[in-house]
């Protein structure tokens, strides 16, 4: 391949390995918002800040703030709050009116997957009307096209690496070269598609933005874009390799084995550096495990496709020794897949419960079942291979050589397997004659050939399903991260205010209703209080006076006056301090006229 090509491959490998990979939890989880979701503020905030479980990337349009009339509020540029990479903030204009505001956001997590959501907060008091929560899932067309390109990229990788391995290690170039070129083109086309679609996919916009200069510039400046460009550079480097590298047995293939291995590893790194392995716990070990897992998958499944292509070319039969070599290679791949798969499952799941409680876990179960079926198919293929290798079948002659009708005895070891096909041929003048019958073989050889072809076809079919599930797994939030996200959401949903409805009736016509008392945060220490009164028709009413006290009889504390003041339709206080946890008795006195008032009680629990 040449010194320059090797230097390029090595440089790309180092670039991708150390391009911004850091420790975090795969898929960012929102851990907090300021203002808090659903909160009611006395005055308008000057900014909105989000906090995540890992570092995130921002867009120019990461925030959309809508007022109660569903009009977009003019905001500042999105930025990381206080310089922290795990935060996102945006400034708000002065003079926001009262009512409920909706905040929609969209960011990119450290493992390159977009994350989005929405929440509301109110200024003064909740408004009767509010903007509907906007969709945050992104454009379905862009997401679908991006997923299709990802499926194609995995398929192209498997075909390319599998075919390269089959040629170099198993020593049978033959018709496999066409499969190798097909894999290269599929991987090249899908990588270009991923690069163009990355911007619309991240921003949740339509496919029409694939050629937007600003979007492309942002993509090329980010780690996912750099990784895709590195992949294109790798594919461009091997484009200058002659399509027919001379390969004749294992010894002759060693001249290109090292650059071929380096090329395969570098390609695998471009996946590991932009997927789940690049974020979370134990990133260096996860990167190595991901690369080995991907290579083993490509060698096994891509090699199966190469073997199937070779078996469907009766004019160029496959010697049993080649199948035996691939069988040993597949067994090694399975061992690597098992070891790395167990580690990645532990890292991605975090607990046994995640197997059934998360989408990632359920997909992983499906993948395990499919791999088990694939192993069963491999067992059948190995059985046919052993029969073909031990039977006294006529030797198979490559094109351009003359067959000698010699039977091949059962191989006694790797050397016998590798030399079985070679011993059955000899150099000749190229004349026809025995070669025809020898190449075709007897009925026994045909039977073994058909059986092996059927079992390999079944393996390839299941392998395609494994590739589909694998691609889905890389785009699904890992079970560990999903659990962290659920815990963070539970913390976010933890009671940050306590709202109590207290019915009252002063005994006059229309003199009944309800008092709504909201304590924030409803915990030991300083609390703010907001009180509104609803009349008999359920609407807000204005009353001359409302008083509120808190008493804890068990500890003989109180009554503590909340000292609420009239704010023109509702009553508030910011100075209520509750010193102890437990059950408190709220006593609210409502005066509806100069002579009509009533005092009612309600229990409330303070943490």
C-alpha cells in the first residue's frame, strides 16, 4: 500500500482516537431547570438555564421560548452557563408580562445523539391560555434518512472488512473481489449521506437543509463531522490500491496483511469515537472493546457474505481448506464477540432490571437470541465443512491449472487443511480433459456443496437481522443512561411545592368556595406562600382579608403567622419559616364582608 498510505492511516487513527473523547453518561439526561418546571415566579427571570448529566453541544436555535399567546420571545444566543459544558442557558428580555411561558430546547449529547424536550414556568400567576408544548422529536424524514444511512454504513463496513479478511486470511480472492468493491462503494455513499444529513438530524429540521452552508460548517467543526471526514479519508486512501492484489495462500497475503489490518482498525475507530463508547464510564476500555466487537462482527458476518458469494460461483469452486480456515476465523470472532459483548452489556445496562425495563435492554435480548440462532447455523456449516474435509472427494482446481484426479485424504491438522487443495493440482499446459470432471466432483461433493451453501445462506440472513438490531442499539439510549435519566426526572419531579385546597362556607348565599394554598418548596426552612380564593362558581374572587397560620401540636410549636399580603387578587408571603418536619395544621381565615368570616383547618406534611 505504500509508506504514505500507512502514514495517513496511522494519522487518521490517532486523530479519531483523541478527538474530544471524554467521560460522561451516554445520552445526556436533563437533571434540572432554572426556573423549575411548573414554577410560579413573582418576577420575570432574566435567563433560562438547563443542567445535564454530561457535556452537551449547542446550536444557534437550541432554545425557543413562547409567551402565553404562542408568540416567540426574542432571546439571546445560547451558551454554556458559567462556562460549564454540562449546562445550556439563554438570556430573556426585560419586562416579560405575567402568564405561562413555554421553553422548548434541543442539544447534542457527548455521544453525538440529539436530545430535546420542553417545559413551562409562569410569571405572576398561571395564565388561562398558554402555548401548546411544541414537538421535540425532530423531523421524521431527516431521522428516517439518517437511520437508513447508518444501516447502510454498517452493512458496507461488514462487507468491506469481511471480504478483505476472507481474501487475505483465507487465501481465496476469486469472485470475492466484487463483493469487496461493493462494500467500499456502499460505505462511501452512506458516509457522504451521513455527513450531509448530520446537520438536519441534529437540529430536527427537514432534509432540504442538507446543503445549508452554515449547517455543513457546524457539522464539520464538531466531533461527529470530523469522524465522518476521517472515514472518507480512509476510504479514499484505499481507493488507489490495485483491485487485484496478488494473493496466493497465506504466505503471499502477509505483504498486505498489516496495512489491511490497520485500515480495518481505523475504520472501526470511526464508529467507536462517535457512538456510546465515546461517553460514559471507562471510556478507554470501552473504546477498545467497541473496536474489537465491531471488527469481530464484520469479520464474521462479512466473511459469511463472502463465503456465500464464493459458493454461488460453481465455475470457481471453494476448496474445503478455505472453508476450514474461515471456520477457525469465525470461531475466533465469536469468542471476541462474547467477551466484548458481555463487557459492553454490563456497561450499557448497569443492572439486570434494565434488560426488561428499558428499550436498550429489550433490544439486547433480541440480539442475543439472534446471535444464538446464528451460532446454531454456524454449527451446521461447520458440520458440512468437516464432512467435506474428511471425505475422499476429488480435488478442486483453480482456473488456469490442470487437475490430476487425486483424492484428498482426511486432514490431520492445519497444515494438511491448508495444503489439501494445493496438493491436488499441478502445473500443466492448460489443456482440457480431466479438469472438467475433476472440477465438478462426484455426487458426494455436490451434496456437501449444496448443504454448506444452504446453511451459510441461513447464517447470512440471520446476520442481516443482527446488523439491523446492532444499528438500532447504537441509536438507543443505553439502559444505564436511561436509568440515570429516570432518576434525574424523578428528582426533577420531586415535590418542589405543595398545593392544598381548603373548602370554606361563611353561611351566606354564595358565601362558599375554596382557598388554594401553595407552599414552595414545602420543606423545612424558609418557604414562600401564595393564596388564591375561588368562589362558588369556580372563578377567582377578591375578598377583604385572608389570614394563615401554621401549628405543630405534637411539638407545641406555633401558631406561626404566614403574614400574607394582598397583591391584588392573590395573597403572598416570602417570609414563612417552618422549623421542623412533620404534620402541621394550617388554619386559614377568610373574611368575605365586614361581618362574615370563617376559619377552617387542614393538615399538611412538611419534609
